[in-house]
């Protein structure tokens, strides 16, 4: 009899993913193809993203074909919406739904529908190395989401309620728009962090980008205008990038201090592509260390969009237990 595996699928706005996890909890595959965005572009239309996902998914299944011949697929987890609410919807997820339903019909595997947000939380939980309590604060910062959540871990996934978040632009949008403005390819997070790290190593004049709070909520659109003006006035690109990342860290620090006091929750799990940034992480760890707030960061590889969380969510639901 073949050993069993669970697959994870996710078709986000900018990457196609397939992952596989063994019933012993080992990650056996993590395959991805980044969608093609024209140089100078700041994103893709949903129809174009769906088209690219439909082309990419068979390529990824061919990559994991050796696994499919050695293992029995018992469960499949797929993101069907951005968040686990009825009104949450984006067309890009239809590509993953279509392929997961086909794979389930062909293999007889149980199909488990999740949300993109739950996928992020599970990938962060598995890769962080932290033993999480049932209730904690979840930070999900990406190109499409900048929210701080009240998270309850259940047998089937996560129940999330909004505690705070951006009232306008998302953190990932601000990062990518700044990068494109500087001539970097979209998505620009990694390259922009490289510029910021080079500037951090040089003793030059710092560029300050102020945080804008509204209680525990916050704003990023005014910061975009500020960055545009700074660059037009000749500010150093690297120092401007560094100021941007320090502002995001400062914003999170202020919000988390308020929310930890309001909720009494002491553990924070960070997920989403923006939270792969080492400058933000270092500043949060340094500034919040005396507060007693426990910080749990996803492995940077699984901070960005992935399907690893969905594979482990399928495994968790298949086993009917809360730990993998």
C-alpha cells in the first residue's frame, strides 16, 4: 500500500502554487511559478492572472508527478477566497478551485476548501517554530491585505476577526509602488529591501517617513505621497526605502502595543509577504522585546504567498487533530 500525502493549491494574484505534505508532517513539495507582469507595471488584471494560472498549473503538476506515482493523495486543500467570509471573493481563486476539484475527482481525495488568509496563518504557524496558544494576534501584511486579527485556532482551521488594519493603501501596495517608481521589477519587495540594506550600511543622512495612526488602525496612502515628494526632491533611493520599512515597523509596533493591552493576548504570529522583510522584523524584535509580547515570525520563504499552509490544513482536517 502506498503512503499517503495531502496536496495544497493556491492561485493568488501573482503566483501559482502546488505543495505536498506527508502524513508524518514532512513537506515533500513546494512548487511555484511567479506570474509575468510587464516591466513598469504595478499588477495584473484578474482575467490575465486567471489565464496565467490556468497555463501554470499543469506545469506544476508535472513537476510533482514523481510524488503522485509513489503516494496516494488522500486530501487536497485549496484557497477558494481571500478571507473566510461569504462576501470575500476574487476571480483568481477559480483557477485553483477548478484544478483541485479535477484532482479530487481523479484521485478520490477529500477536498478541503480554505481561505487564502488561513493558508498564510497555517504556513506561518508550521514554519515559525512557535507552539501557539489557541488564541493569539495574527498580523497579515501583503499586497492585498494589511490587517491585524483576533485569531482562534480550531480543528478545521482558523476563526479570524479584525482588530485593526489599514484604512486605505495596503503595505504591500506601498512597497511595490515605491519599487516600481525606482525602476524595480514588480513585485519589488526583495529588491527594495536590498537597496535599503545597502543604505543601512552607509553612514548617510536618514530619510524619515512618519507613521499615521488612527487609534490602532493606520494609514499608508499619505506615506506614498510623502515618498513621491521625497524622491522628486532628490532623496537617496536606498535611504527612502529604509525609511519606508522603518515606518511600517513603527506602525505595527504602535498598533500591537494598543491591541495587546486591549485584548490581553500576548502572542503575535506574523504572516504575509511584507513580513518576510528582515528590517521590519529586526526593528519589531528590538522595540517590542521589553513589552513581554511574544513574537512568532514565519520562515521568510513561507511568509509570501504559498500553498504549504493549505497542504497542512488538509492534513490537519484529514487527521482530525489540531497538531501536525
